[in-house]
C-alpha cells in the first residue's frame, strides 16, 4: 500500500487446489464456483473431495435447481408485479389511494409504488372518486393515451354506481371505458384498494379468483330474463289483473 493511502488492501489469490494456497471452503465465492462445477459435472474447488454428478443424481440436481416456464407466463408475471399507476385522483377516494404507498399498506412490496405523472408512462388507471358527465371525456382521453396493455380500477361507490350522488350529473365509469376491478366502499380503505390491486394481479397472471357462484357451487341459480318480444307468466298475470280492474271501473262509472 502507498503511504498515506486509505489503508485498504485487496489481495487476490487464485482458487486452485494444486497451488497449495489455503482456500476457505465456506466463502461465498468458493460456494458459487462449487455449484457451477457441479452443474458442469467437474471437480469441487479447494480442499473438498472430488465430486461428480452422473445419472439420476445429476438429473435430480438439475430438477431442484432449474425452473422452466413459458414466455407468456414469464411476461405476465413481470407485468403483474410492476404496475405503473397514473397519478390521477378525482375526489375523496384519492386520499385513500395516496396512503397505499405509506408504511401501513406499503404497496412497494408488490412493485406498484411508482406512480407516473404522464399517462404515456402508466399502465394502470385508478378512478378514485365520482366522475361527472363533463369529466368523463377527459378521463377517457387519459385512458386512451396510456400504454398497452393497460388496466383500470373503479375505486369507490361513486365511480362504480354513483353512490350517494345518484343524480343526472354523474356517470358510472363502466359506461364510457372498460373497468377490470371494482372496489366498493365510500370511501374504501387502503386495504380494500390493495385487495383490488392483488385481484387485478391474479387476473393479469391468467389465474383469476373464482366468483361467488363458482366458490359456492351456485351455477344454475341465475335469473333468466325472457327473450325479446316474449312475456313471462308474471307479466301476463299483472296485465290481466290490470285489465279486470279497468273493466270494473268502467262498469261502475
């Protein structure tokens, strides 16, 4: 070392059992080299005994060390763990949306904390609040400017079904743009929004959660509406009853 230097010396030694240099078999570098040599079927480095993997032992080692998948599944896994939400809020639900990046929920655990300020850098739109008729075209324009593939979450009762503001001035989000997940509540807690984001992640991974009809084996209990132009028996009975009442009123007059 030079005089007046930082006082740090880096000493490099070749890892070779034939040189007589003492090699610590527990060091991370030696362990990584040993694993590499095992995969190649060679000798272990250092004072350890020689080892060759052949036949069934080699096959078992490869099966335990290597994971195979398809390209579509790998891409879906990467997309589902790296959403880029748009920095976009509409009303009081936006305050709950902001808090998911705090320490309590910590959405960064799943890779969703990078809120983007431009729709061209975002692939997830969280509609957090009520949408007025005048605001709907603007929201749709932001959605159209986002990256493909893109997803949308309707957060709160106002955005999903107009909630307590059920009047002429508001419009549900799924009336003017596609919605992937609805999060109920007024306003929903950050945990509820996080639950909706995780539901969306499973949908992107092509492994969506079962609906309640599938979970409770309730297929076949759907209400079947009559075809166009046909009338159900209940509607016929109501119409007949109204006709009888009208005839009685006419005869009484």
